[in-house]
C-alpha cells in the first residue's frame, strides 16, 4: 500500500510540473486547440478499465490525452466569450483546496473553509460597495447566482402576499410578474425556467442601441398590472458592456414594490474602480445581485457570488435542516444556508488568495487597465480600412464588423471568414456573436494577464486576418 501512496504523491508533483509547463507556454503564446472534440474522443475512447492503474502513468496519460484539446482562456490575448484568467495564485490555492478535501457545507465540517468564506464575502461587499448587511452565497457562477437571487425574490414577493412558496410551492400561488430587459443574458431565462416562473412568461422591456432598458418602457410595464413584480436588470451586457440606467429604474422599482435583481456577472466589478463606478450608479439600490469570481476577479473555475439584501428571504429560499446538520449560532455563518448545495467545494480559499494577491487597488487598476485596452483596441481597429466598430465602447466588451458593405449577408460572410482566419492565425483569440441580427467579432478584455502591447498585437492580428480574407476574395 505504501508503494501506491508514494506513486500518488509522485503523481501530485508531476501534476504541478505539467501545470507549470502549460502556464509558461501560454503566458507567451496564444494556444488554440489543435485537436477537436471528435479527435480527443477518438484517442480517449476505450473499454471501461476492469483493473486499477498506476497513479503516475494515469496523470501522464491524462496530460497526453487532454493536452491538444485544451483552450487557453488564461493567455494574455484570449478575448473569447467572457472569461477570466485563472490567476496562478488562485490556482495554487485551488490545488490546496482539492488536496485538503474540505466539504464546506457548514462550520463544523470545515471550520477553516467556512471562516475563509465568511471573510471573503465581507471583502466582496466592501470591494463592490454593496450593503454590508447583505448576505452572500458562494456558488459556481453567475448562472447559479441568478437562480439564488431570483429564488429569494420569489420567496419575498409571495410572502408579502401571505403565501409560503417554500412550503406550498407554486400551485395556487398568487401570480407574479417578471420584467426583463430585451437584451438580458440567456442564463436569467434559465433561472426563471428552474424556478417555475416560466422563461416565456415575461414582460420584455424595450432596450436602446447598447442593450440598456428604456426607463419609459420600464415605468409603463410596472404600471400595467397590480401583481407583485420581479424586475431583472443587467450590469454589463455581453456584447456592448453597457449597464441598465439603474439611477432611474431602481427608484421606480422600489416605488412600485418590485424586487430588483441584477445580473452583473462581470459588470459589477466596475464598482471596484473609483474611475468607473459611475457606470453603474444606482445599482446599489437593487435587492439582489449575481456576480462571478471566475471572470474579473480571476479566480480559477468555478466561483460566483449571489448577493441578497434581505438576509431572511435568502436563507428561507436556500437553507434546509436535519438532525445531523449543525445549526450555526449567531456568530457563525454556515455556507450551505445561502446556496442550493450541501456538499460543496471550499471556494473561499482561492477567492481569498486572489483578493490578497491583487488587493483593492490592484483589482481597480486591473479593471481600469482592461477597459483602457478595450478602448484602445477598438479605436485602432476602427481605423483599419473595412473594419467598423459596431457601437461605442462602454466597458470591456466590444464588437467589430468586417467588410464595409451595406449588404447584410456579404458583411456576415466577411465577418465570419475573418474571425475564422484570426483563430487559425492563433496570435489572438476572439469569437463570433450576433448583435441586432448581424454577425460580429466580439472581444472581451477581462484578464490580469492582458497588457496594452497585447492589445496592439491583437489589432495587428485582426488587420492581417482581414487582409488574408480580402486577398482571397
Ligand atoms: C457570464 C455571464 C453569465 C453566466 O455566468 P456563468 O459564470 O457562466 O455562470 C450571466 N450573465 C452575464 C451577463 C454573463 O456575462
């Protein structure tokens, strides 16, 4: 037995070496997967192993079989989707989290896992300047954070009508209305689906060119019906980076007795910067917020925060009890009281490590630098002949369209060909998206690793990709 344990420790050291090699490699070079899903599966498919194996060999094989199909969201010129950089300090803390094997459901099962989370959530409220008395669930990401915030919203709005949704469910419950911006993120509709509120049973609020709710339509919608409402706002639209006009809509929601939930997966981090804070003014008047750790905080996957002003509604919606589960006293915080899971990863260690690594000032400077780089990239790209900036840069997300043609189909074709070429050239990575019925190339600048030079190199990469496409046409 001792022999196989030694092999497992050797495998851990090997894993650390493989991790270091990978991160050194992608720190200087963009790395687009050289194997497709089908190719990885082909190499991987094997009969179910009947007998055990050797730990070192297993990790060697894992590396060999996975390597070619790995993407590199942590590379400095990775601008695809909206993905943070899995900072190495967070990764190191995450190694320990796995090795320590803490099941962080409550304070007795893991005193340290619970305590680190308790400190992290206080720091998060301070960093984002949200009500210090709010409760925070540490979850897998904004998808689940939206679910948690909207669970509390459902609980509170029905409790006000004398209905206990936790006990009695939705059968026969008084109706709730849901108001949502027309450019909301798909995961919010997912949360409505899970909660029995219905992804289609919503009143969509008209939005402007940047995807921001029109306050006049929001006001109209609030007045259309007397049923209690849940309003869902957004801070950081994935295509434009823009935020709803919270200074206008949050007081309206309050006045009407609506619960305002904000999907702010990355945009909420603008509040960490004194320079950018004005972009989300009034957002602190909302009732719940969803934000990711694995986007702008650069924690490894996965990490998100569900923040709720009404602690009782949050706990009512999420907590459960059993004789063998310890009840926290008033000085303690049981992590599982604020999330849907019981057994869970100790995400507080990596989040703590990242906040310690960057500090308040470092987080603000990273966010500001990403926004500056996005602005500079967009400005330079717009100067390339045949490249159009789709809308002004509000934050860190922006879109370009290729081809300089009024013909939609031709513009779509050239845009898609250029983004494919950009990915093939593998100097930088960005992906296609649709906005207002047209294909665009979308850039998301959201990594601590990205420098202004990376921005310049990416502008050149786009110029070259577009030139290749133009010469081939
Ligand atoms: C990323 C994102 C989500 C989903 O978050 P996950 O971390 O993928 O769970 C929701 N809303 C917005 C605006 C996002 O950017």
